[in-house]
C-alpha cells in the first residue's frame, strides 16, 4: 500500500512546528486538518496488518520492510507506544533501534537535534520521536533535511500537541468492534472524558473521528475541558457526563496529565470522580453495544473503576494490540519500497 506523496506531504496537521510538513515532505507530524482521503490509506494499511481472529489481536508479519532501519528516540516515558513501534517495525522485517534520553548522550549535554542527526547518520530510514515539547518532531525533521534527507520522522506524541498513531489504532478498534470496517463512522457518538486541555490524545482523535464523520463530545470540568475546545477541536463540550452516557457508542477516558499541570486543575480526586469517573454504576447505564476506551496508562480508581477497565466492553488491551498494527501500517505506508516509489 502506498501513501501518495501529496498526502504524506500534508501529514503535518496544524500548528506547532509542523512547517516541516512543507520543507520536509513525507513525515507524519500530525493528523489535524488531514482530509478523509489522506487518512483512509493509513487506516487501511493498519487494518490490513491487524488480525482480529486471535486473542489478543495480532499484527500480521511481512517482509515489506526488509533492509529498512527504524529508530525510536523517546524523550518522554512510554510503555506501549515505544514497544509497539519497535515491534511493528520488526513484524514488517525492519531492523529496530531504540534510544531513550536517559540512557543516551543527551544526559551528557548533547542536543536533541544532534542526537537525531547521529541516529540518522547510522542509516535510519525512519526516526520515531516522542517528546514533551510540542512541535519537536517537526524541528527534528527540519534538522535532518540536509544530513539525512531520506530519513522520515514520525510523531509518537509531542507534548499537548498530537499523537497521530494513537488515533489510528483507536479508529481501528472502533471500526472492528462496532462493525464499521469501511471506516464510515456516521452516526457514532464518541465521548472523550477528562483532561482534554492537557492530553494530546483528544487533539489527534477528534480530528480523525470527525474526518470519519463521528460526532465527538469533550466532557470534563471547566478547567480540564474548557469551552475553547469547541473551536480548537471542532467538538461539542459538555460538563454533564451523566446526561450524555446513554447516547454514547464510545466512551474514551483520559488520564489526568499531572506532568502537564492537570493535577492542579482537577480539584480533589473525590470531587473529580463524583463528576467524571466511569464508575461501575455509570457503566451500567451505557447502551448494550457501547465500548469503553482509554489510551493508557490507566489510573485505576481515578478516571475509571477497576471493574469497568476489566469488563468485556473495555477495549483497553485491544487498543494496545491495534496500536502495533496501526504503527506497522504507518511504517509500511511511508517506508516500503512500493510506497516510496509512489513519492516520485
Ligand atoms: C498517551 C500519551 O502518551 O499521550 N499514552 C499513550 O501513548 N498510549 C496517554 C497518556 O499518557 O495519558
């Protein structure tokens, strides 16, 4: 499957540091602003890699990326995103190389851009970047433009800004569990509950979901789900989870982003839970087919009750499994020789 040059060129979404989308085409820096026809090839690539006939779901192996090198550079902690990019690369036959800030020369004062140049100079075909700084993947894409022009940058989460591959994996889960394999999400109502102000997940997911024609409602207290999200994300904002539950097809919980100040804004855990936790009692009011999602890491007993996180309607581990396939799809779409030929 190919990601046509024009589509990949635009794969910069909006805002923070995405100018690299123009100067360094083919990078995946964000998904906001991407039209449905750009998103669909990525979804189809992930969907083709995902095998839902087993438990847990698995990513189909291939040799499409034989001889390619995929490096991850993680400047913020991660379990599932980093491991799934590495695994995704390997399932498609690529060599994978992991670099984390704490165990690299960044701790000796080397700049992040110099570190990226070093990794790219080892022949990396793709650099997968996670950073606390919004726009860092775009900064690195620009930094590599001269020393390693063929090295593609993939955003694995940058501050509050974007998390494109989380959105891809989540869309695969919705498609497969709600019978929307063609990715037409018309008529689906998705509640995104919690720290929409500080989490990058709703920015990427709302863009995706809206492009696929789902209705998205951001829910939370004023400080965590400010009214400004309506314009920023193009979603409806609600303060009343209880009023929304029964119409929901998907309830997506967000962790309070304490590392980005969310803890100060949430008030007490007790008050937060009263208004916004998906408790067992609230989950009982969901429609029979409705699903519960959470990108993880989960703070059990804060935004979601343990019994709800482990219930059959919880897709939390399916999201992890689909994340591997989504990332395999992205890497194939961007790196496979037939895809690169498509870039002309
Ligand atoms: C999310 C992230 O890092 O943005 N985690 C993930 O990648 N699955 C969500 C979070 O940290 O709350």
